[in-house]
């Protein structure tokens, strides 16, 4: 069993994810093995908020090359978490807006 801090790897801060914060949606990189139920419990435990919905997607790593050598970046998993209307916001993201 993974801990909450092993499930949530890091927040994803892009222009699109910042626009979604107005809709109370937050984006995180999560462990590939984690499912939606584990992600929901981890977010609620770490940030003290109420989660309404979790959307997950697998992101395939890009194929990169340098000269004749080519390699591939690792695959990863992304989760978009929607908070309930009466839940507080995630304080980590408040300073970024």
C-alpha cells in the first residue's frame, strides 16, 4: 500500500491547468499504479479538501533524439481533481494565481 505522498508526485502548473482552477479543478502527476479511489483519498488527506470527481489519463513519453541516438522519456499518469462547491481551495495553488 502506497502512502498519500507516494501517490501524489507533483502538481502540474501549465496555462491550461491555471485556467481550470476557476472551475475548482486541479492537476497533479500521480503514481502510475494508483487508481481513482486512492488518488481521491490521498488528495483529501494531504490537502484537507473534499473531492467530487477524479479524471485520470496515461501520458505516453515523447521519443527524443540527439544526433544518431534516440531514446524515450518515461510514461506517466495525470489526474485532474474537481473539488466540491463547499470545499476550501488548495492553498498551494493560491499564490500562483
